[in-house]
C-alpha cells in the first residue's frame, strides 16, 4: 500500500517512513526539501497520486498566533489534494489534552487542525501523544537563568518519539479510526522533578527550583496533559531512555 508521510523527514516522520517500509508498504517521505509545500500546495497533487493513506506530521515553524493560520492553510490544502487523489485515510499527530489548554496559541491551532480533519469528508485517525522525551532539554532551556532552572509542578507523562512513531505507523497502515487514540509514556512526573532527573543524568550542575509561573506549561491546569482513561501506554521509561 502506498502511504505518503508529509513531514516525513522529521523526528517522528523519518521513523514512521522506516517502519512502514519495513512492513512492506510503499512509504514515501515528502517535505519542503522534496519539493512539496503544504502552504502553497506546490507538489501536493503529484506526491499524493496513487496514495491509499496520508500521514500529516508537518509542524508550524512558530508556537504563537501565526500557528493558527499555518494549520488552517496546510490542512485545507492537504484535504483538498487528498480528496482529488482519492485518498482513503488521513492521519494526524496531535497532543493529549490539547483542547483543555486554550491559553496557548499553539494548542488552539492544533485543536483547529483536528476539527478541520474531522470535517474534511475523508476517513481519518487522530493520534494524540503526551510530551516527547526528546523535548525535555528544550523545555529546561526556556526557563534557565545561569545555573538555575525554574519549572512549574505541572504533571507530564513523557513518551519516547520511537514509541510514538510505532503507533502512528500502525494506525496509518490500518483501518481508519474515525476518532482519536491517546498514547502516553508509562510514568507521570511533575515537571520540576522531570527537570531534576534530566539535569542529574546530564551531570550539568544546574539547580531546579519550583516556579509555578515559569514557562509555557505554567498555564496548564491540573492533570490535563497526562493520559486519560483508555489511553495506550508505551513501554519506554524516561530514565531508561536517558541512559540509552
């Protein structure tokens, strides 16, 4: 089966393409670097010709209000090209609890992306994942001041990108869910504790202090970003991932 992975050269996309190819599918990675532009539509018709399924893993270059326009335009173009090509399944990757954090522009943009897919007239699947383990260092860097990292106590349930890619590949090759699958890592950490585990593993000497006003996760209320009931729990533990 021909499956096109838009954003197929990125962290998740490259692993999805590899897994699908290993399963015997004709997996094609497309991106700006391959001449496909979701914002203009250039190259889309050619890329989707003959595809049975499309996975959209492209991401906005910014996390501010501009991300709303990015996801609106990119999804409109992708859905139009998918309908034209007769694609029978469109898959996107979203965020667990995304609709419960309207204070963040990027999260509102991802909700819009989900809504556009649901109303797009094509069988679909939405995979919602918790925060990637690979992004922990970036989260710490946002609130680092000298030798101090300030982090809120927001509960997170980090998941390894490889585990996300495995599920996305499985869903893409299967029957459309016409719904949402939530996936998460096996452990919940308050973000400040996750920070301490991370800096200890790196041995970089920074001190992590609690500051419930620091960083983008400060606006998150309660446990909305951890796995809801019925979520699929991935196998990789954070400390094992760090050690590897």
